[in-house]
C-alpha cells in the first residue's frame, strides 16, 4: 500500500465518485442537496435543526480550512456530476484515530453507494501514515447506518449514552464501531 500525506481529492468508484468540496463554488449544489434531503436526515442528524444558507456556507469554508490543516477530509459524493451525498473523516479523540460519517439523498439510498463510498474512504485513509484506526458512530435506532460498518467488517467497540438524544428519532445510545489498520503480511509468507 502506498503511503500518502493527504488523501486524493477525487476518488473514482466507477458509477459514482467522491470529490473534495470546492468551497463556496459548491454552495448552490450543496444547499439544494441538503434541502431535498431534510426529511430523510432530520430523524438522525442533529445539525439539520440548524440548517440554513449560513450553516452551509460555514460548512464549506470549514471543509476547505480543515482539509488544509489535515484535521478533516470532507467529500461530496457525485453521480454524473450531480451531488448525491456526503462522506467525511475527521480526527478523533486520539491522535491516530479518525471518525467517519456519511449520508445520501433519499433518491439514491438502498443502492449500496454509502457502503461503497465508505469502503473507498477506508482504503484512502489507511494509505495515510498517521491513521491507526477508523470509527463510525450511529444511533442504536438507526439500523440503516449501522449496516455499513457491519458490512465493512468494523467491530462494535462500545455503546455510549447521549443525553438528551441528539436527534428526533434517536434512542440516546450511540453505537461505536472500529476498524484497525490492516497488518501488513510478513515478508516471505503468502496470504491464505
């Protein structure tokens, strides 16, 4: 596996791609994507309650500055140049741990895109030298989000109370999954 200093700005996934946010030039598309997804996101994403033009501009500005500092890598998920979702990673509580998140426009849910986008991000993040593990957290009641780390062979490591629950449909318990950096094979041995 090649070691990189930063993830690629565009990750081709075949029928869709992840691409780095392009700052304020993405504003109109990002705002529309969120607006069209509000009912789908509201039950699970606490930031939806504060959604506005200003919060979208702020997110795009922070995406640019955090990419530059190496603290977060936020991607738009695109299909035929149309924004269909978001996938992100950010530094976790420990220096070599990173948190991941994702969501899709409701019109493209159920096609495996979120799982494949997250898998692409896993590969990309483990190509960085300072990433030892990745974590995904979701509310216990959000079974759709929970299916992704399970499919990608993350291991459930803990359940944490969130008081009060962060979003309207939230149970108040976050499930945290972890995937450790793969151990390279020992020289002179072959994989089974």
